[in-house]
């Protein structure tokens, strides 16, 4: 099965390297749909678009079934957080070799198996907490809106009233490509880090798990693929620096542990 990755809150922004190159299964959109000004749409519209994209993506990726060990593990550590901070979240595991995770504006969270292989339960929760931060802070909504504009599909996806409609297969491919190019700013990443830290703290987890997760990702940024990783991280804080900030915050809160 062809693996298709739509990445909104892509964990590459946290400092990962990719073990496999994914290629979107997109079709070229008609010339009449190019260059059209995107309609203004609400949070609900962004969530609707994200839901369509995630449904399409799930159909084009190997998703762990309920009885798969990866799915069982993720459910065990995260099921209690399906309703978190006013958000309705859904989650699945992709059985792929990239060390990655992402979140979408509709509350969808997807974690990659290789990330789970690398990290402890609490480190995984720190990553998910970060991703929830992107949803809560509406970074994912803004990414959807920007991708919608770049994909230039407004005339096919919106009526004169600006309502978002169901996208076709080819439109979803075009939209997914645009979303894949989305990046979060350093400010957005830092704010998501702060949210992830707070998520661990208020739920009684070890906040140092976020620091150790960043340190693991920093180690992965070296080696033969360092130049590619550096390119991916060009607009984001350094993983080592982010780990240090978590440690400093933990010391201030009296939660620091070696």
C-alpha cells in the first residue's frame, strides 16, 4: 500500500529525521481552479477540511488495528485524554518507519510506530501534549487556511456563500500537498512546548519526559542526514535548547529530576 503523509504539526519541527521518503498520491487540479482567492472560513470549516483530509490519509496509510500492540499501547496511555481541555480528540497509529506525529484542526492525532519505538510512554505523552497545543492554540486552523489558499481550490470547494464543501479525491491530493508545505513559526513551536509541559504537569506526569524526548530527537539530528534535518528545522528552535528550557522550567517548579 502506498504510504501518504499529510503533516500539520509534523514532529520534524521537534527535531526528527525521516527514515522513509513519503510521496503524496495527488492528482493535478484543473487550470480553472488555479489562482482563485480562498474564501474566509470559520474554525468549524477548518475542522471540516481537516477531517476530510485525515479520512483520506487514513485510507492511504497502514493504520494499526485495535488489537495491534502499538494501538493497544497508545490507547492505554492516552485514552483518558480523549476529551482534553475542551477538545474532542481522536488518535491512531501509523505503522510506518518515520519518527513522526501530527495533529489536525479537527482534533485528529496520528502517531507513527517508529516514534513509539524510540520513546517511553511519558515521552510519547509529551509529544502528544505538544501537538494538542497546536490544536488548542489554533495553529492547525491557521495551517489549514494557509494550505487552502495555496492549493487554490476555492472555486471547487466553496459556494458563493463561502461554505466549505466536500473535496474530491484530486482536490484532497492538491490540498494535502499544500498542507505538507505548512510550517509553524518559532513562536508557535515555543507556545506548543509550553502547552505540552503544562499538559504533563496538570495530569501528574513527569515533566522531564519532555526534556528527554527533545534530547533523543537532538541525537537523531546528527549523522549523514544532518543537512536534511537542519533544513527541516530552519524555522524552529533547536531541540537541545528546547530541552534546556524544559529543564529550567522544571527547576523553577520544583519538578526537576535527573
